[in-house]
C-alpha cells in the first residue's frame, strides 16, 4: 500500500506481486525442529513423509516460507501434516515445538535460537529453501531516500536491479 519503502521478505523475486521488484539476497536450506524427547530427535536426517504424520507448527498461510513448505510436501507426494499453530515469531515457534505441540520446518536462523527443549534435524527433501529477498515498489522514482538506500545496498548485496 506504499507505507513501506523496502522490505526483506521470504519470497523469491519471481513470485513478487507485479507492483514490486526485488533481488534475491540469499537462500537458506530449511530444517525440521522437533521436541527433544521425540523419536525423530535422535536422527540426523528426516524426510517430509516421516513428518507427514506429525502435527505442524508453521508460518501463516500466504507467507513465502509456508508456500515453500506446502510445495515441498506436494512434490514429495506426502500429506502435509495437520497445522496446530501458526506464527511468524521464532521464539513462539520454538516454544510451541518444545512443549510438544508439533514439529516445525524453519530456516536456520530460527534453529539458531533453539533451546535445549528442541532439536534441529536436517531435511532430506530437495528444494526446501527459504528465499530471502530485498523488495521495493516498482514505481519508486519519487523516493530519493529509497534510491539512495538501494544504491548503498548494491555495494553489499548482489542486487539485480
């Protein structure tokens, strides 16, 4: 709606709404978070098919990471687990997994915040990557501060535009 000049979001640049453009900053391979005492916590790797029977603590529908997760289950021909909770708050997600409400599929930055109550487990599914993109409005010529920001960002990031 024009209230934000630029944002770091979890959509690939080719999935942005037409009114936005952006550049991929990085991709992070998603991991599974499981409660510490869970049978999968002893594993080094887990498949989406193995997670399909679990309850899922996940991102809200419509978010880039949630779309990636849902597409991953479809590609693996695995049933997506029943969603027991949705949140974008990493600490809340970790807490919900830690008390046994379900498992989560998260970017490594969430797993880095994990408490002893949860364990990060590598996923065997290919293509489960979080896209981290810097996005801005296509029509930005009237925003000199944004132009200056993007110019500065281009010195540090591989911006396409």
